[in-house]
C-alpha cells in the first residue's frame, strides 16, 4: 500500500480558529479524530500518522502561517520520501460556492497564498488539491475580512457536513485513486 502526505492549510493561533481560511485544519482534525489519532507539534507542523485501508497517511497542519506553508510541505515530503503524486492539500476556495468540494490533480494557486507558497517551494503545481468552497458573499474590498472571518451560525450545519464529505474524499483518494474520487464527488451539490 502507499504512503501519503495530507496537508491541511490554515493559520495557527486561537484568533484563526473557526475561520473560513482554516478549513484545511478543520478537515484534518475531523479525519484524524475519526481515526482515533491526535496531533503533536513537530518540525514546521502539527503532525500525526493514521492508517486508512492499509495506506499510511502522514497528516500535517503547517505551523508556519499560511504564506510559508511550502517549507513545511517540502520538509515532510523529503523527510518521509513521499512522491508528489501522493500529496493532497486541503484548502479554502472563494471561487467555489459553499455547496461544493472539488478535487484536482493539479492546477494553479488561483491567488491563494498557501498554495502559492507550496507551488513556489516545490517548483510545480502538479499535486492534488481538495478545494473546499467557502463562497464569495462579501462586499467589494472585504475579501480578506471574509476569508479570515468566522462562519456564520446558519452556515455551520452545512460546513460540518462538508467537513465529513471532505474526509470521505481523502479516504477515497488514498484507497480508490484520484480519478474515481473526482468522478464520484466533484459534481455533488452538498446541501442539508
């Protein structure tokens, strides 16, 4: 079976907990909790290992802040000798509505600073990304406040459901492969 690096993007610090930008941390927290694991602080990241259907998953939440996520990804990828095809990064996405999740095998950073850092550090955008739609319901000029803002109370039930679906997608990515996972989940409209 394979060895995978699963990366959840976010910012460390209690002021960022529960914000849209930290959804990568939240998805990994759920996945790891579901598997009975817990994170420990290690070099450049909170780190844990879990097994999913015979596959080894090294799950990391970079402690470098979003804009420097690439250094944590490169360090753990090299240390654990994980191929780029076995990396999956979970990230918030303004371009997707709140009802959508999208998995891709590659693709640009689309202005996301965490993905930009990873792309620049690795020298490629050819790694899998699980984009968690956060919508774009904010007034002009307020993008940063929206992204760094907390979920609205009425959004939380859908966000929780999508976190569960995102964890399912990660499990499917490592057990069934990226193509099958994309075909199964990318067109889903996730509603309550």
